[in-house]
């Protein structure tokens, strides 16, 4: 693999984890698609999955009260990492302000499933849409929405952090059944999340161990544990061991590399092998890095060339084919 990213005759990388740059596009789906495709062109990425982001202000306010923030921060009063984290430090001084600020964040980063599907259709086959659904309106309503999006989405994502629910909660069963019977890929956020979700009290539902029985009970459901359970500012690699155990023991569980380190990827290769890893950039959200930088981190690493090919496209290709999508 001598060619570099951006060379049109070169790579056919599949990015399994991106989001629409909707804010930058002024909320316009077609413009967001254009920006995402431009970023892909610059990175040598031929196909990307764009994942919707939906969180309910009501669910958030129910779980993240100023008192809950105070109590979640208690254990970190003398933790230098928390003290040097601007958002967490500010939350210590002003829990009410932190709640308000995060409510605003939820609104700003909202990327509804319908808009993502619209962007995918405007992308000339370069973007595939992954829906998401907050449980606020009830899981049945969620399934109905997915049904209306039939044929326009390839998967659905659960955010145990934003939705404050573990993925094996009985309430989510109808959604899991639907995804399994329709061949929708189930993407699940695992690990912590930026902001207040750095705190274990708010990211514990995103422990991949809650996917163990989901994967066992739904054998035909393809599950991608996003971020390998690893992302955490306070405790880097927070649930990595659980994610690797899960992917090793369950044939229908894959891991994406977004918001992880090369060290995490190497740990996954050693424990799980190269077949279960999918490249993901988390563009435009991860540490202000470009999609190209994310590709290059794998491409220019010391990993064997065959392993790079598997992570960057082969595994994604076969997984998408399994889900009935011809990349
Ligand atoms: Zn993401």
C-alpha cells in the first residue's frame, strides 16, 4: 500500500464512524453532506457512515440535576485531572451553570435521523445513514420512526450516555428486535463522553459489559461497540478490557477505532484479532483532528500491511455486505 490518502487512484477506506458537520453547514443537510464528502476526499475515504445524534432535554434534566452533578464530582475534588479539565472544574464551582450549558450542547449537536438520511441521499452514494433515537417518546415511537426510514438507513445507534439507559434494559427490547429482524447494524456508544459525561456516574451505562447478553440473545444482530469502550479523559481506557472480552467472546460484536489510541488498537489486535476492527474517525468531533489525520494514524503506523487493509476497509466491506449493503 504505497499510495497515500487523497490519491484518487489509491485507497478505498471506509470510515465507520462519522457525524454530519451540521452546525458548520448552518443546519442544512445537503451542505453538511457536501462538507463531509469534501473531508472524505481529502482523506482518501470512499465511504462513510454518518451517525445521527439525538438526545432528549427531558431525559437529561431528569438525570443531571445540580445535586447529581455535585455528587458525581465529589470523588474528584482533589483529582488533578478533573481540576485541570475546564468543564469539570467549572462544574465544581457552578453545577447549575453546568446543567444549563450541557442542555445547550445537546441542542447544538442535534443531528436528527431524518436529516442524516437526507444527507446520505444527497451524497451520491458516498454516505450511509445511521439513525438514532432518544427513548424520551417511548421505544415504540422510535421503532415507528425507524420503520418510516426503511431503506434509507443502514443502522441505528444507541447512546447509553446521553439516554441514561443500559443497552440491555428490557425497555429497549422492541428496538433490538426490530434492528435484528430488519438487518440494521446496531451501533452502541461505549466508554465515557466529553463534558459531564466524563464522570463515571454519568457514563457507567456505556460499559460494554451490558452488551454481553444483548449479543447472546440477538445472535443475528450485528453490534458495533463504538470507541471500544476506551474513551475517557479521567480514566483513559476506562472500559477497554470489557469491550475486548465482549468482542472476543461474541461473534456478532465488532469494535470501531474512533476516539481510541493506537495503543488501544494494538491491544485489541492482540486480544481479539484483526477481523473485528473497523476504522472510525469520529469526524468532526474527535480532538479537532481531521479525518485525514485519523486515517494516517493507522496508515503510517507499524501495523502489518494486511492488518491495516482489514481495519481500513476489508472488515467494513464484509460487514456491510452482510447487512445487505453493497459498498
Ligand atoms: Zn461519535
